[in-house]
C-alpha cells in the first residue's frame, strides 16, 4: 500500500462493565467503524472466478469521494470483501490506484449475501443499491433477540 493508505487506527477507549471488570474496548464517541464491501459496492462487481478483471475494474467516483470524506472525518474504514487472500495484492493495488483511503482490508467474507451480523456492539446496516450519498435515518423493521 502506498502513502494514501492505510493510516493508523484510532486509539480505542477502555471500557468496564457495571462491576468494574474490563470489557472489550470501543472506538471513541462519534467515531464509526465502516465495514465496506468492494465488488458491486465501491466498484464494478467482479466474481472471484474472474480475478483477471480485478486490476482493471471500474471504481464508483461517488464511493471514493464519500469514503475518503468519512476517512478525513476520523472514522475507521475497513474494506470487507469476499475476495480471497490470493487476491489481496491486486486488491490493495486497485484500492490505492483508485485513491481509496482506508485503515484495514479483511478478505474472505462469506459469499452470497443475506448477512446476519450478531455482535455485542451496536451494528447498523446500510444496503448499497446504486450510489453513495449522505446517510439518512429511517425507521425500519429489524430482527432482535427476545431478551425481555
């Protein structure tokens, strides 16, 4: 990766539970951890089976601008892709060539969609459909554990 990416991640904030025991740290107030798909989200949708196309894939200019804006605001940018480790070098080169600013790149996301992320931290999902814009808040139905 060249000078555009990655930059150091933010310092995490130590957390404790109600009894004073240390628990997992968190990003500082106001900082978001963006996990962003690559294929079909920030650029042309290239399946792993056609890896020869990855180096020349088109990037979406609105994605570059939006993601770099979030990066500049101090948010954490992690690309989370179904590309495999064998595609890491071409993926890093492509992200750098297109000018994406990011902190981390996670390979090997499960393929096929219909993701259901379970975590003890707040998770917000945003489905990409056609272009990057400012995020807006909407009330939608979600599935949660019945803990009442």
